[in-house]
C-alpha cells in the first residue's frame, strides 16, 4: 500500500489487515496508552480544502499519537487563495520534506491527480491519503465504519446492512458499499428516493428500496447519510420536513429493524432531517464510538503506509 485513495480495488485480505492492524491502536485512541513512536521523525501534512470536524481532527490526533510532526495547512490563509494550484502547493510542501499528505478536496479525483503528479516528479515516496474527494470516495470513513460493524457484530457474512439517504451525492456511501460487498456482507440495501440514487447503483451489488419502512425490515445495521445540500446546485431540494417524514430515522421506524440493530452516522448529523434525536442519542446508536474508532483506523492506515 503506497497511497490510500479508495476502497474500490482493495482486496478482502487487505481490508481485513487494516482492520486487524487498528485493533491494538484502540488502546491509544482510548488513551490507555499515550503514544507510540512508529512515525517519529515523519511529517504529516493535513490539506483540507473543504471543511471538516471529525476527519481532520482525528487524523491530527492519530498522527500525533504515532509521534509524527503534524502540519495543518490553513487553506483559507494559504496561497491557494491567491490562485496557487493544487499541484504547485504539493510541490512546495514536498520541498519541505513532507512524508504524507492527508487530502480533502471538493473535486472528485483531486488526490489521484496529486498522486499521479508526485509519481511523474519522482516524489512518490510521499504517501497520499484521501480524506474525502467530491462525491467519489472517503476511504478512511468506510474503514472506520467497517471497524465499528465488526466490533459490534463480529461476522460480516451473516449481516443485512441498510444505507439510508442521499446516496447520489455521498462519497461515504460509495466507500461503504465497496467495503461491505468486499467483506462478504450478503445483503447490502440502499434506501432512498429515486432522485437521490445514482442510476445503475444495483451494479454495485446492492438491493434498492424507495420505501424506508420496507427497507429497514430485519436489518442488523442502519447507516444513515446526511442530505449533501452543498452538492445539489440547481436541484429541487426536498424540504427538511418532507424528507424527515419519508426518510428520517425515528424510533418507530427503527423498531422495524432487528431489536439488536445498531445505528451509525458518519456525521455531521442534521437532527430532525435524517435522524430523530431520540435515535441519535438512543441505546442503539454507536455514532460516537465510530469517531473514537476513527483514530485507531487512521493510525493503522498511516502506520501501514509508512511501513512502520
Ligand atoms: N464524517 C466526516 O467526514 O466528518 P467531517 O466532515 O466532520 O470530517
């Protein structure tokens, strides 16, 4: 593994290896162990061209607990605002002896472009981690979601998992679908209105439901998605109330899933739009453990890329 750009194309063995590698790092994520020296002397650059709370912060925590030096480029005050290109920015940070770039960008493919550029300029010793590119992929979110499912449900091969909401604009959903199908989940359902589903989504090996109540029946895991309003330029947006009525996860709708079903959400949540507070804060929600597991999974990915 030189870069982590997408889950698509990674084998089941590789996904399992990443999840297994993350297990001992949960002790660091939970502060039972303060730090490990695996990335001592390495420089990790966080390049977030789009906003983030969880991903940026947990990457910083993960890198620091691996003893790396962490540089957070503030994009708003960087020379990107003066028109410096992504690739010129990459070259200049490479000249500062960077070892790893963690990249979030609104444009699908931006981390691929950087990886290709570093390869052609002989700088592909710098590892790139995609921290979310447009509507394409968010691989570490997909991995931490798989870690969470395995933690609570142990065996992927007996599960029915539902992904609910704005699949069309969601890089998280794409990464989740690739991970779940690769790890052997026999039934992956997507539940959404037709207008929020990409055409041909069935080709990814999922079952499509437009009726949320039908789709939730008997599922083991419910993975909620946010309405990605920022990616819907010009589209006719459903009102929050209309959307909540049909696709909001309420206590009543959750009762259709298995009684031991877990509820996940990558965050940020819009309470009262895709999820009711009683569910988000309820006994079946594992939304905050997802965040903590994210530290361990990101430590695992960085350690593996660095060959540590
Ligand atoms: N899940 C996720 O990517 O959250 P942030 O946008 O806060 O990083």
